[in-house]
């Protein structure tokens, strides 16, 4: 089956074409047009500008994805239906509806977070190489949640942030440190500049809710702690030293809590498969800590390749495919022989 994915929930216009044969997923194309440079001067995404950019870029991205995939015959389209910026979502869903009508193929609405949750499958050798149940930490700009995946399409929310998402925390701390947008990659880069032998700034930040008896998170206090800390030490040290020391310690604090609570959740629930997904899973310290902790506790860990961590359309196409075959299974027909028409809407 060849399925196209369309993603426009925030500031990336993305289209991907996947070919899925049995257990094997081949990414034929994965095209992303990022608006980061446009929004950077405002310090965050401006919804009205994002929508206009999608209108301009999405048809170009679609054509490029089709060309890179060698003009395949597409069987279905999956599109992000939510959550996200409504003005951005409307561009993608309207475009997808038009294409599905013109090509007379089914349209599948996908939850953006489900796309992230399933993204580690894109980097596994086969769909079935991940054994469920699994515990998945999804960390993005808008979400931080631990999900128990009983199977594809069958999810239980086990824990989530009570306030800010981890990505939001990175973004806000980066802004306080004047490091630019998006904050995650900027903090990561700045943290590499930190040298504990030569930097005079010695600080320890809190690890919020690290020992709470649940699987929830809280990151707004950390942002406030950084705000007061920077205010108090600003006149005592060079700003470059403060930037690298605070970037390093914030990254350590955030990644410590995310790693420890997720691994603890897997162990306490007797689950041996752990997954990590979402934009913040691009963070190399987080990936490193997850790998070390999973190995130490004999857990199987699945993390997407970097290109599938931040928003992309391959994860949307994959989630759409899973939704489609799960529905086909329930209705007891062979999805490979389904006669479809444009009235087939799974949204
Ligand atoms: O999943 P995503 O692309 O979009 C949402 O669905 O929100 O995640 C974006 C978030 C941003 O907050 C960004 O700062 C963060 O992911 N991020 C990172 C890194 N790369 C992106 N955070 C930490 N380290 C990174 N290397
Ligand atoms: Zn996302």
C-alpha cells in the first residue's frame, strides 16, 4: 500500500510518501519546509503567518514529495487533524480533502501525538520488531506524556505534565538566556560550551517532581527558578559564563527527570519495551541517558532517527496506515483488497 502523509499542525509544511508491504515500511520521500527562520524574529510561532506560509508552501512540498517518490500511485492520504494551531491545521486538512477527492482515494485523519508515539517504528527494522505493551515518553513543544501502548491504536495515558511541556521549558529558558528560537537545539548547543573546570558559575537547579509517587511532570517551576537565578547572578559573572552554565544545568535537570520517571514507570509496570518520541527526543543528552538507563535495566529501547523526531509527515502517514488496517481488521476484511472511494473518510 502506498500512503501519503500531510502535516501542518504548527510551523512545518511536510509531506511524505510511504510504501508499506506486509511488515516493511519504506519511506519513499519525506519533505519538510520549515518556517523557523520566519518565526525566529518573533521568538515563537505567529499563527497567522504560519497559515499563510502553509498555503504558499504545501503545494510545492507535495509536488516535491511526489517527484522524489518517483510519481507513485497513491492508495490513501493521511493528514494531521489535531491537536495543533487551528489555522495551520485548516490548510493541511483542506488540501488533503481536495487531493483525496481528486484522486478518489480515502482520507484518514490522524492525531498528531499518535504520529509521534508511533514514529520509533519508522526507524525499527520491521513494524513487528517492537513488542507491545510498551511505555512511550512523548516530549514535544506542546506535550509531555507517558503513554502505555497496549497495541497500535490502543493507548492509556499514564502520566503527563501538570503545566508546561518539556519543549516549552527549553524554549522559555532559551529566551531568558537570550539564545534564540527554537530553544531546545539552542540550549543543547550552548551546553556543549560549558566547562566545569574553567566556568566560575556553580549552580544546581531543582529536578521537579523527580520523587513524586506518580508519573506526572511539572516544568514551570524550573523556568521560574532560572528566571530568579539569572536575575541574582547577572552582575556577578560574565553573561557568556551564565549562559553556558545555566544551559548545561537546565538540560541536565530536564533530561534527568524525563529519563528517571519513564524508566521507573516501565519497571514498576513490568513492561520491557520503552519508546521515546517527539521534538525533544532529538536532544542528545536525553537519548544518551535513555540508552544508558534502558541498558542497565535490561529494557528494549526504540528511538526514532533524528529526522523523525521533530514534526514530519512520515509519522502521520504511518499512523494513518495503522488506523486504516486496524479498522479493516475490525470489519473483518482484507485491507489489501479494499475497494475504496472518496467517500471513505476515517477522521
Ligand atoms: O515535536 P515538535 O517538532 O513539535 C511539537 O509537536 O511541538 O517539538 C518541538 C519542540 C520545541 O520545543 C523544540 O525546542 C524542541 O522540540 N526540540 C528540542 C531539540 N530539538 C527540538 N529540545 C531539546 N533538544 C533538542 N535538540
Ligand atoms: Zn509535534
